[in-house]
């Protein structure tokens, strides 16, 4: 009798937890528009799952309804399994115009058995060339993992499952451009880039393995400063700690006021970069034969930034 009671309690707890998780899942219908792909992008499961597909005719993509000027955004992603060579799955922030700002997560597919490459880049005023690439310490196709971008006036941090993998500091005092005035929208896509994505374009997309599918869940922009929404309503209140542009004043204060990473975060960052970084533009003296970019040479000299 006791064992049966415990079993029923366990089942009730399990069901309750699952109901809670479903209730807390984000609804893509509320904050995402599928913008291209001619039906290859689909919002499923009552808005809790978004699938993008790619075939030989086209890929697909989506964007957030809102634009943000600073924020912390998160997305759970499960990448294309199997032979994904030639494919690129993306999650990024980008502004409009010819001198745009952009903060990129790009996942470069590979042949079966080879690891994905996580490609990151930062554009300021239309100029990029700030690539850092990483292997992941898990199989990103087996289950969903969380990818985050923190962007505030002091720095940009890329996170994977809560672990910082890259930091780009505001070094405007050293004449390094920093994204600070152009609102950005969040984008996601799955597309064919077999001219460069896998081994520099040597390995092409195997279309017999398609259609390729990447899945997205739980987009979280609760800690982002909404600049405008696609219905034309524009925020006139700049985001600030405790300001009205974010849903939580305490969490806004935490990420918006952050000037740099604490010692434990720096330790994790060094571990990731030591173990898993496979390319760093700041080390590529052949590419930058006339001198490395300024941020690569001064970032350790001025701890204020």
C-alpha cells in the first residue's frame, strides 16, 4: 500500500512538473514572424516549437516582432543531425541599413561523425572580420541547448548553456567602434552555404540527406530593452536599470549594469577558449599582416573596459 501511494505521488509530481514546464514554455506566435522559406518554417505544438527546414530549393528563416536597444536574449536550439555538411543554422541580432551592427551565432554543419563548428562574429557600422570559432563539448543535435547573447553598454558576451565563451568589450575610448545606437532585431535561419561553410567549401551539401531540419524553443527576450514593435509602437524611454522597457527591474539592473565578468565567469571563459576555440581572429597575424585589430592588442591593458 505504501509503495502504491509513493508511486502515485511520484506520478503526480512528474505530471505536475511537466504541466508546469508546458505552461512556462514560450509561445513563438506572440513574438516571432516567419519571414521566408515558402512554408519551410513552421510553428508547432501550440507555439512552443519552431522548425526550420532546408531543401535544394530554399532554406527558411524568422525574425522577432520587436527591435531591441541592448538586452539579454536566449534561444534553445537543436541542430540538424547526421550529415549536415554545407548547412548553416543561425541565431543573431542585427540592425538595418548599410552601416549595420550585428552579433552572430552561426552553426556550421559537418559530415556525420565530425563536430559542428560554432562561428561567432560581431559587426559594427557594417564592418565585421571579428570571427571566433569553437567546437562544442556536447552533441548539439541530440537535444536542445541554450544559446544566449548579452549586450549592454559595457560589453557583449556569448553564452552556451550559461557558460561564457566570448566577450567583446566596449573600447570606444581606444577608437574601437561599439554597437550602441542602432536597435537590433533577432533573427534565425537555416540555409545552404556549401561554398564556404564546411572545410572552406570543399565539402558540399548532400541533398539526398534532406530535407534538413533545425528546431528552436523557448525564445526569451524578457530581459531585452524593447525599442519598437512591428505594429509601429516605439518606446521613447531608454532602457536603464529598473526602467519601464524591460519586464523585470531587478534582472534588468543585473545585466544592464554589468561592467565585466566576475572571476568565476572569467575562469569558465578561459577554460572554454583554451579547450574548444579553433580560430581566433586576434591570433591571425597572417591575415592582419599590417597589424592586429586594436581590440586584440589593448583589451588586457585597460581594465576599466
